[in-house]
C-alpha cells in the first residue's frame, strides 16, 4: 500500500514513516523541505499519485490564534481536494484529546475546524486524538515558569510517548474519532514534578488555580480521555530510561 505521511520528517512523522516501512508499505515522507507544501498546494499532486492512504501530521509554524486557524483550514482544504482527485481511500489525522473542550485556546479551535473539514470531505477518515506527548514536557515547563517556579493549572495529565503514537494500528477507516493516551493518569503538577526531579531540574512546581495551559483554563479532565482510549506502553519513568539510552 502506498501511504503519504504529511509532516513525515517531524517528531511523530519520522517515527510513523519508520513503522510503516517496517510493515512493508511504500511510504512517502512529505514535508515542505521535501517539496510538498499543503499550505500552498505545491507538490501535492505528484506526492499523492497512486496513494491509497494519507496520514496528516502537519503542524502550523505559528501558534498565533489567527495564523494557526488559517494554516489548518487552508492546508486542510488543499490536502483533501488533492486526495479526492487522486482517489485516496483513507485520510488519517492526528488531533488532540479534549480539543473540543478548550474553546478559549486558539490552537484547539483550529484543530476543531480541521476535523470538521475532514468529516465533511466525503473521504473515509479516522481522527486520532492523542493526549500530550511526553517529549513536550520540557516545553510545557518552560512555558509555565515564572521566576523559577512552575505554575500549573489543576487537572489531570495522561502523557503518551511519541513511539506509542507512531505505532497506532493503521486499520480500516473508522469515520469517527479514536483516542489514545499514556498508561498512567495523574495530577498535572505531580507528573511535572517527577519529570523535573528525574532530569535534575531544581525548579519548584506549584498548583495554581489561576494558571493557564497555553492560554486555556483547565478543568480536571480537560486533557484526558472521558471514555475508552487505546493506551500506550510507556509511563514517564520508562520513557525517560529509553530516552537516556538513545542519548
């Protein structure tokens, strides 16, 4: 099967490409650096020729609310139109658990808009909503730091390793949403405190009801699945051990 991975050179994309190739598929790792740009449409026709499936792992270069909405709407329309012309039979996209529960965050509003385009496209699809990646804990800490103190909103976190995201079974279209999450659910501040201790970071973690998560106010379950979810294999400590071995 020929599968095109949009964003195939990124964190999740490169891992996904490797997994699919190991499974015997013909895989095109598409990205702007490879001459395929979903925002402009450049290279899409050539990349999708003969493809049976597309996995969209693209991401906006800007997180400004207006820019990210423009990116996901424009790239989504271009990609879906090219897929329809090429006769693609399955569109898979990576989205975010709880994205429809955080309307005050611009990025999540943009992902909801992207999902709606897919649902209305007429192309068989699967929307994979993932919890936050363990690989992004450092960025979350940096964005939440105020004078040496990491201020985190109350709530639960169930982070997943990028390797687990990449290995989500590529099956028949669900024409719906599949949620994936890490194997461990714990308070946000507790997971971050364990992470900082493990990496030797002395910053103090504080649970702050006024803190925002990239601009969004969190409820207890805003970032975790509310129903059934496919669980990954690696908790925080196991992921850290694997990461240290690779370093």
